[in-house]
C-alpha cells in the first residue's frame, strides 16, 4: 500500500506520558512529528512534573499540521494510568505509545500501518529496538512475523511499550494498562492483547531506546521483581488446567529471574536460588547449560569486584 493510501485510511494518536523530562521530551515529540505517515495528534500527559516538561511540550502546539496538546495531571498517577488518560482522550483508530525518553525511527508508523492494512484480526503491531547506551547501539530484532502466545508467556519477547502500535478498540476492550503494576506493565498488556487479536512484528529496529532518562523502573530491583511475579501469576492462571505446561513455565520464569539477578543486578545469592528452583522444577540439559552460563557470569562479576581494589594498589 502506498504512503498516500495509508494517510487516507489511518488515524494515529500518539500518547506520551512524561514526568520531569524537560531535557529529553523534545526528542520524542520531534520523532513523532517526523514520521513519514503523520499521526493525527500527539497527546502529552504531563504527569505532575515539577520542571519545565509541560512548557517544552506546549511549545510544539500549533507548529505543524499535527495537533499537539498537553494534559496536565496536578498529581502524578504513574506512567500506566497516564497512558490510560491519554488513550481515553485520543480520537485515532490506532494508539502509538511513546515514552518521553525514547524516539521513533521515521518509518515506524508507515511500516506498522502497512501490516495492519495487509492483515486481519490484528490487535497490535510491534517493531525491533535499537538500544542506546554510553555511545554504543545494540539492536534487538525479533524474526517472528506473528508472536505466539506461548512464547509471550515465557518472557517479554516483544519489548518495551514504545515499540507498539495498538488498535484503539482492542486496547479499550482489554482494559488498558494496569495501574497497579510496579513494572512489566507492557508485558502484562501484551498478554491480554494476545487474547483480543494477533500480535505482529516488523523485524527491523523501529524504536530508539535511550538510557539517558531519569527514574527508570528498570533500575529498581524491588519493582522489577514484583512486576515479574505479578505477570507470572497471570500466566499461571492461563494454564492452570495443564500441569505439565505450568511446571515448564515455572522453570522458565525462575530462569528468567536468575538471568536478571546475574546480568543486571549482580546478586549471586538470588541468582543461584532461582537457578536451583528452575532445575528442581524441570531438569533438562538445556536449562542446565543456561544455569551454568548465568552462574559463571555472576561469579565472574563478583570476582572482578573483589580483585579490583588489589589491582589498583
């Protein structure tokens, strides 16, 4: 389908929740304005900011043919509910959620809308992610054109919120974001959307994910772990009548927590505890190999911390 045809049939509302992001929110807004298929509107939810985030966003009002408006929350509701507020105010057929410290590739909406136009019964379309950290870029691309619900039950194979374009009716049908989730709000929503329609993937980077924002949930161990456990419980309810599947998923989830503790939080005790529970739940050569990998990684990290002072003397 031609770009001009997509403009005729598609209306996209971009939803940007923001709290104290005055230095980066311009980047996200400009990436939405620069799309090869323009959105109909950009809604910024200023979620109780105490800096100039709202002023920066309002500076884009009336500057282009894309309507930009700002909704001010006098008290912070948290990002999930801020997104819901934006979605309730949106007029578009599709919702593009964009975090205030992320930016879209110029053809993101065009490529995702083309998938919607070519398919049927699609609830959401996602894309790959380019992760930007300390001057380096790491691309994560999912080769699957359609995301299997079974794979999504194991881990968040899709990625972060800003990678999605969701059919507005599907989003509201499943109830939007759960505002009580301390983390993993995106993964939990993807699971519910998978019951409303197919989840498709564009296998190339459409999102630039930056680590230069402040207050990112991914750095809070307690919130990360609590969010994962809430998602796990939701998954276990979905497979409650299949004991073998339940056991396999519990093993996979313990392995996922081991990976987080080994590679992100560098907690050796927690890593080995989760590895032991994974192997006790479903011992297999594949899980054992992964357990050895994560165990060696966290041990290596701890050894470096112990030896580092000695090397400096």
